[in-house]
C-alpha cells in the first residue's frame, strides 16, 4: 500500500532528499484510492508546507518544536500503550519478532515501535493485514490527530488518513474533550518541570552524571511520562526508510 509509505516519509524529520521527491509524493497521494478527496487535499497541503525548498531550515525548526518539545506527540507507539511498565519491553520483543518473521529488516537507529517504521512494515504487507495493523493502534492515531489539530498543524492530516485507511471509527468528541483539558507540555515551564523531576529521581538513585531534559511522549490512557528505551540494531542496514514510494 504505497500511501502508507508516503505517510511514513512525511512523518519523519524533513530533509532536502524528501523535498526532492515532492512531485512523486503528490502523484502517489493523488492516485491513492484508499483515502477520499478531502484527505488527498490535506496531504498535498502538508507536502506543500514541508517541501518548500527555499525554507528547509524553517521547516526543520517547526518540526523540532512540534515533536521534540514536551511529551504529548511521541511517535513511539508503545509509550502510549505501556508507559514505563515492564510490558513495554515484551511488546518490543514481540514486534521485532514479527518484523523478522516477515523478512523486514530495520536499517535505522530507531525503536521498532517508531510509527514511520511501523508504517513502512505495513506498506509491504497485503491490504487486509495492513488495515488490521492500523486498526490495532487507531486510538493512538486519533489522539495524535486531535492534539495536532489543537496546535493547528497540517501534520494532523497524516493521522486522519491513517484512521480512514484503518476503517476504525474513534470517538472524536471524547478525544476533543480530553485534549481540551490537557495542559500543554511543550512550554519552557512544562519542560523545566520535567527536568526538575528527572533531577530528583537522578539524585535519589545516586546514579552517575548526565541527565537529559529531552523526553519522548506517552499518550493513550497512561498519564505518567515514560523515558524511551534507545534500541540500536546489531546488524548493518539493508533497508532504508528514506526510499522513494
């Protein structure tokens, strides 16, 4: 399903290489039969925004402010589901086993539950399996879409499209009510609070130096902040997440 590959590419950090294939991305979007015309329009608007070749640094900065500040827009699936619980480690193992069983090799230094990576995997499966894979995490896509819309970000179009392809009807009104009551976590004050909490934990555990204030994000029903596990593949890559659709 090529549209999943396109969505995966648009979800990662913008680069000159991505901008160079803007026309290919538009062609795939316009030819996709899995999404309605309104989604094609919204995705093309995102392509226009991300692929402004004369403003790459501005686009990259905007991406960083959106995804790298705070904890509410994590692109790691299991943070939303398991937080810091032990179940997260087993979920990682199970997902890696699923990739390996189906001949999908990770070639980037990302956790296996990184959403763009998961979409690349589903893009290589048959349509039914791909839709089922999206349906399994539709609630996360719905929450991400709602939070992005609150921030008036065109990136919401990616998760809206994933919901449509999944065929799952989420309770948007409930999600909107939830997001409306959430405290923004991308402000300087919010990030300072996270840093202070980490310092308390650091001092309490008497661990060696180096404590980072950059935190990834949990969502779904788990409210506590989870620190990501940085998984690095042991094998040399043979599959690239930057390939053209």
